[in-house]
C-alpha cells in the first residue's frame, strides 16, 4: 500500500475521534471583567436664594394726556417737533389770538366805563348827603345817588370778571404741554378750525418712571398673604418695598429692578388673578433714550418672601420615574442610589432642590443613561455644571 493511502486511512480514523464527546477538547478563553461605568458627580451648590413667580405684563406711562384746545379758533402755528421730549409749559400750538384780544380790550373798556360812573355816583352821594340837612336836596335825590353807586359797583365787579375770562381765553390760545414727557405727532395742521374741548391735537406720555401691570394668580396671592401674616414678607399695602424684576423681549434675564406700588383690591373671578403694578426708573440721558416705552411686552419676576439658604443642582441631573422627579447619588461604596426630590425655582441656571438631597452628597450630573439603582460606578468629581439657558 502506498504512503498516500496510509495517510488517508489515518485521517478517516482520527476525525471521528475528534467529533466524539470528549475528543480533542479545548479550554474556552477567559472572559475579561467589565469595568464599572465612569460617571461625573458634583456636590450640590449651597447659596442664598429668594423664591419668585414669573409673569408677563405690559408697560404703561404714569401720565398720559390727550391734548385738546380750551377755546375754539383757527390754528396758526405748530411749534414742536414730533416725537421729542417736551417739558411742562412748553408751547405746542398757537390759535389765532386776535379775536380774543379784541374781546379782552372790550372787557377792559367796560371796566373803565363803569369805574367812571362809580366815581360820579359817589360824588352825587357825597353832595346830596351835605345838602339834605340844608333842604337843598331831597331824600329821593340821595336815594337815587346811592342806588346809582351800588349799580356801578356791581357792574364793575361783573366787568372785571369778564376781563378775567377774556384774559383766560386769550391765554388758552397758547396750547402748552401739561406734563413732562414724549409727544406724539400733531393731528391737526395749521389753518384748520379747532373746536374747544373736542378737537384732539396730539398726545403726550410721561417716560420716567414707568409702570408695569401684570396679573398674579390666586395661589401666589394666597402664599404671599400668608407670608405677610407670618412676618416673612414685606407688605406693599403698608408702603414696604416689594422688589420686582423686569426684562424686555430682546433682553436676557431681568436687568431692570423696581418695586410694587399697587395691588388691586379684589380677585378677578373670570381669570382668578389680581392686578399688580410695579414702578421702574426709566431715565433719559443725552444720546441714550429711555429703555422702556409704554405698551412694551415685559417678562416680570415677582419676588416673594425673604432670602434663605438652599441646595441647587443642574437640571441635567434631574430624571423622572413614573411621574416622580429623582436624582441619582453615589454613596460611600460607589453604589448608585435613587432619591425622590421636590424641585423649586430656577436660579442662574441651577434648580433648587427643596427635599431629597443632603449637603455634601455626590449627585450624578452626567451619564444618567448608563446607570441604574444598585450598580457600582466609578465617580469623577467635577464642578456643578450650569444650564446654558440662564434665567
């Protein structure tokens, strides 16, 4: 038999032996141990905070005036530039004063005429009083002189009142600004007839300070009233300063600070809210116009209570389990624990934790998707991250 045939027969005999149970057995490779996942942990931030509620509101001018003439006549001059700041007493419109000057001159003439009649009547009275005892004048003459004197005195009083009224009408031909503020455009041009107390000429709104009106929900009202009763919050009705913050649509955060100066006396039953008003400084400097305009949409932060110590964590550390807010903490054995929490307001990108976390505990702030309660992790301590969208 050839050598090749011997090799073939040997191969046929060996292969079944390797396929048989226990034949040609090999040891499986050892499985490498899985390292614990690495997670980022931070200690809760402790700082002083003050509770608040956020609302939306509208700005409004403290003073708003519709300028109308108080006499009728033809408009002869407009003396202001539209949209500028005006001061109280500035001349805005001029109504033709000539007819009113003529009436004033006529009234002054009446005064002079009756003053002359009064002088004559007083002279007649004095003469008749001297002549009556001598029989040179009758009682009737004296009575007539006294009556003429009384008539002249009354006429002078009436004529002087007419002078005052005519002078006032003449003054009203100069339409001046009743307040300091920013003026609108003029609604009547020169040459038009202006009707007293009817024709609207323009409007003026004050600019500094500025009001902001917003509606506070009933729950917040009840909480604030409770804090006031407990002496833990200032009372705006007692002229105590209650701070309120404001931010415009194009501003980040609430850069404007004011105080509450009005709280309505009842809850609106249709909306369940109470109207509140804050007042804010709104200065106008050279080349720097005022920031707030009447009618601006505003974000309002209503501060309540007093400052208190609180624990804060980043919002990315907060998870939800069956509707319950939770955070994951790492204990001394590097085991993950789930903690139900109560959350509060957001302060500078961090969320207040009102219960469930203790100071100094290590809170997982990154890697929440790879952890579950009970597993062991490898924690790495980092500073508490702050949310990008700060309030």
